[in-house]
C-alpha cells in the first residue's frame, strides 16, 4: 500500500483528535511526517521480525576449523574489500548479501535435510547464539548449508517523501497491526500522561497479531522451496 493510505488510516482513525496528524490539522503535515514515518518503520521492523513477511536464503561454505559463523557482509564473497581470511557467505553480484537477517528460521544440508535448531539433545543440531550468528558443531570442509531467514524490510525514507508514490512494504491484511504498533510508538514517545494510551495500543497490536496468526493471513511471501538448490542464494 502507499504511504498516503497509511496516513489516511491514521488521520481519520486513531489520530483524528490529536494535534499530530488529526482532522483539525488536515492530516499529517510535512513537518510531522519524519516523526510519523520513523514510527511506521519501527512497526515494519516489528512485523517482519515476528511474521515471515520476507523470506530469504543464503548458502554458507563450511570449514572444519570454524564452528561459529557470523552472517555479516564482512564474510560475503561479494565484499572484495573485506580483510577477513574466510569469506564463507556464497552470495553473488546479482544477489548480494545485505545484512538483512532478522531471524534464522531453518537450516538445510546439501542433500536438503533439515537440521534441528537449538536442540541440545539432538546430535546434529545447529545453534543460534545471536540473531545473525550460527554455530555448526559438525562443520566439515567442502560442505555447505542453506539458511532460510526472515529478511528485514525496506525502510521508508524520512526526508523528501511523496506519500502518494512511496510504497509501504506491508500487505493490506496487516494494516491493523501496522497502525496499532505505530500508535503505540507514537504515544510512547509523547511522554508523561500517554503511558496508558501506549499500553492500550500495544494490546490492540497483540490482539490484531494473534488474529492474523490464527487465520493464517501472515503467510504472504513464504514461497521458497524447502528442497533447496545449493548453487547460491535467493
């Protein structure tokens, strides 16, 4: 949807009676747009973290003497300026890795077998000490793994924005979640006297999110084949 649509939902909905973008001010003014957009960006990051809105894949070259792999461009093949000795992320110029990992969801062997994640009692479990690191205790030279992860959204620019042409990367079925979390952040930033409002909108966000998960409306872009091709990443 376009940013102008999100602004309309806010202006004629929950912001209707506020000086920040309400009806009395004829909508969100240019001077207030960066503040509102910043909070929309917070909402996008939140939603992309908890829902599989953007699924991405990378291929990782393994080495017997390396157990912990950091998913950062310092270790990407395309980063020719990197000083790291081992650049084990097998990306390409057509599909460069961009430090967009939010959550690691699945790990597959070259044969397409899925490894357990963070299962200490499983012999072939891998572990995720942080959001962008993966520990593979059984690394062997010349082997690779494919990693499926939730990718970060493309955030909105806060300056020189034309709401009518700026695309917000969120499906329409998540507008209630987006608006509720945006309002939670807006009220949280106002300060004293708005704590109850911020909490109310966070509860609205949680309720809307629970409904989306219950109905399965969040499965919008999760189209990767689980039997992966290991010749690169998508």
